[in-house]
C-alpha cells in the first residue's frame, strides 16, 4: 500500500506544476522547457481535465488517509511522514503565491540587508524574482519568529532562486516531521491523522503556508506541557508559535490539567478563525491551526468532511481560472459552507448515537 501511496504523492507533485507561473523558470535546459510547456498547457488550457485530475488525487489521498487511520497500529507515523515529505519536497505551490513572498521577504534581509517590515518587494524593481511575484506592494505581515526561521534557508541559498526554493521546502518538511515525531510520543493515531491528512499535505507541504511551522512549534510545546515538569520550554515554544501568526495567541494559556479550559481556548481560537473568514476571506490554510489541538482534543479527527470541502473550494481557481470575479469567490464560499454544514450534521448524528447507546446500555 505504501508503494501505491507513494505513486499518488508523486503524481500530485508532478500535477502541482500544472499551474506554475509562466514567468518562472527553474532550469535552463531543454527537458525542463518541454515539461513546463506541457504542464502549462494542461493547467491553463485544459482546465476541465486538470480539475478531474485534482479531484481524483484529493479523493485518493482521503481514501488512504482513512485507511491509515483504520490501520494505524500497523504503521510507523514517522516513517510515513518521511515518505510523504520526501516525495512532496519537489512539489510546486500551485494554489497560493504566499510561498514566493516568504522567499523574497527573507531575501530583503539576507541579500539586500534591509528590514522587510520597512521595505517591500517593489522597493527593489531590478530584482529578477519580481517577474513571478505577487503582493509586491506590502511589507512583512507576519510575526518575527517566522522571519528569523526563514533567514536560515535564505542565507544558505546564497541568493540563488532554485536553492532558496529547495531549502525553504526542506524547512517546511523538517517542521512537519518534527510535529509527527512529537505527536507520536503522545498518541500514535493522532500522529497518523496529522501525517496523512490531505488538508495538511496540500496547504502545509505543497502550498507551504507558514501556518504549518506555527502548528509544529505548538505541538512540540504541548508535548512538553503534558510530559515535562519544567514548563518553561513548553510556554516558550507556544509563544514562538504565536510569534508567527498572532491569531494563535490563546494557546499560550493551555493547561496541563484543565480540559474544560483547553476546550474554551479551542473554541475561542475557532471563533477567531471564523471571524477572520467573515471579515476578509475564507482561506483553507487558516484552518491548519486547528491541528494544534490534536494532542488534547481528539475529536478534531472528525472534521475531515470540512477539510475535504476546504480543498474542493479550489474548484473556481482550477476549473474556472482564478478569483477574478465575485461569482467565483461566492462559489468558493458556498462549497466550504455546504461541507461545513454537512460536517456539523455528522457530528450531531454521532453525538445522538453515542447518547442513545449509553442510555441503551444503562
């Protein structure tokens, strides 16, 4: 089964180049030009077939995700994580442009010796990377922790784009593996859920959103919160996690013993995510932050219907060609809301079935 799963992941990595920026060139070689031309034609001019491939890959990923969960006792979560991260290391962030902003923001420090909180990409108009950049008009929008982390792969890249791309991808893979490793120490099933969840694979490893790193730091922090007598390491890691995106600030107050208090923090964090979605835009990767609570709230593994909806909400982008109309954005929201409601209904049904069984047994 792992061989078949590896093949699916490999096809996902290949497919990810179907929406590569036409202005981006990784290699000046004939074979790359042929590959890129075929993938661009497929992704931009055969959108019906591209959507079918994407949908098929997502469904297959969820099937294997459920299979691994059912058979979790027979699998090593860390080995699965190493396999997944190794194959997806070559993937392209096809559904978001944020990854390239991460690269350039760090480049402002390591290459231009400027402060990205004060300087933006447009302040360097002669930089060749600008031809495939988006959101070039904004200064650094994240906390300082992610900036410090991103300086390492940026410095190692020596100003070379292909090296920067690879080292940043490697950084995301490293934090993903660490999260699985520490989760497995607490709960093997939770670790398998995290390691194989399609939403996390797409938004965390393929699209490489920095929420994944925030989640990893938080999970490691919760591990030390639960198992260590010295709470300083735990609180520091939780604080570092919030120093990437401040919306997770409530997790600093998680408790080792007060489960009810932890549920309140979880609900409050969920409320923040809903507020941000209503105020600005529903972004699938925002909900990666829910994975932070896996070590203490196991019911998160019942949100897969909602997670599926988040990934399917890319239908307007892949099939219809972007987010350039209100109708496409509204369709995206409708898909997410439908799957969210379906998940809520499922949870209510499961709760009533549980209460009925308890009453029946008593």
